[in-house]
């Protein structure tokens, strides 16, 4: 059986309070008159019964605070939910359970999982949520707060295992570089898991993401090597373009005519100068280009 929230509109609390106080006062007067008359025990009994009924009826008064709801259950049968803040009266035999509708947030534990490339990483997320279906939250799961925590950690694990920590190919979606997409994927995964508990996931953000300590140093060296290789590639591409331009300009303007061997030597020298990390020390040739 699936429980769905049913909105209930109870009687006003203030009119009910006045009415039951008046009934209680009438019962008190009956008890007083019955006690004064020796031949009027019936009045006293009626007065006591009236007082007991009034007292029982007064126990049906309840208050709903802003940001809260009252779930009403009669002998195990769900009757409805009151979400409107105010002072109300309902059947005194109803069990009135309070549930918060306020926005809540919590941070998952730092979970150790393997990413899509089997690298151990640590990840944690902040989840912002609130209850929107009170009947499902109370009756579909045992403890909806604990349910949210466990299912949130499960969603974080699933998303972390489906993506690499760093992108190693162009266009690959990674945890460290595509935080917005990862957050949306986390939110969708949690929404699917938590809808059964009547919970709405408002926002999910990664609060901690790092390689596991045992491989952190090795991965740092790998990142540094990748950065150096990328930088060297850019330098070489730029140097080759500059050498090509230089040869074209020398040939077009007829400044000097070089054979293939001298062109190769010139290209080698230019690439050494342009790609070197240190300033070049030029050697002045006092003879011709062939000496």
C-alpha cells in the first residue's frame, strides 16, 4: 500500500475552546447543585460525566507552528495532514505527529571510492532537502532522516564511480573539472532515490574532492608531468611556426640562399634557441656560412 498525503481541514481551535469550557462550566454547576440537594444524586453524576467529556474534548486542541505539519492518525488509520499554521481542534482520539517542513541540509561523510579509472579518491557532498509529502515520509520508510543520509551517500558513490577524477582525453567529463554537471547528476540521482520518502532535493554540491592519501603524491607528479608535456607541446608548435616563417621570409626576400644541409642546421639552431629553458649564448661566426 502506497500512502499519499491527504490535506485535512480541522475545526477552529478558539471556538472549540470556548464551547468546551462552557460545557465544563455547566457540568461544574450540575455537580454543585447535586451536592447541595440530598435527593439529587443524578445531577451530580451528570455533572461529573459532563466534566469528563469536556476534559476529553479539550485534549483535542492542538497548535500547528509555521514550517511544521501535523499528521493525524486514528487507531493506525491515516486520516490526513494539517499544514496550515494555527490553533485547531480535532478528534481527541487522533494521534497527532509533528513533522518539520523546513529546509534542511547535511554533509555526507568523506567517502573513499574508486573513480572510473580505478583510482581511489575521497569525496563528500552537501545536500539541501525538505519534506514535501508527509504521509510518505512517515509511513513509507522507517526513519526518513536516516533514509535521506544513507541514500545520499549511495548516490554520491554511484556518481563518483561513473566518472574519472581528472579528464585525460578531450571532452571527457571529470569530477574535478565539470563540477556543475556532476552536481546536477548528483541531484538527479538523489531525487530518484528519495522521492519514495516524500523528500525534495533542492541542491547538491560537492564539498570535498581529493585523491586518496596513499596515491595523492603520485597523482600530483602525474598532473605536473601532464602540465609540463602540454606546455612543451605548445612551445614546440610555436617554435616550428616561427622557423617556418623565418625560412619563408628569407627565401621570399632573397636575403640568403641556403642548401638543404644549411637549412637543417639553421632549423636545428633556431629550435634550440626557441625551445630552451635558458637564454641562448650566441656564437659569432667570423667566416662564411660554410666555415
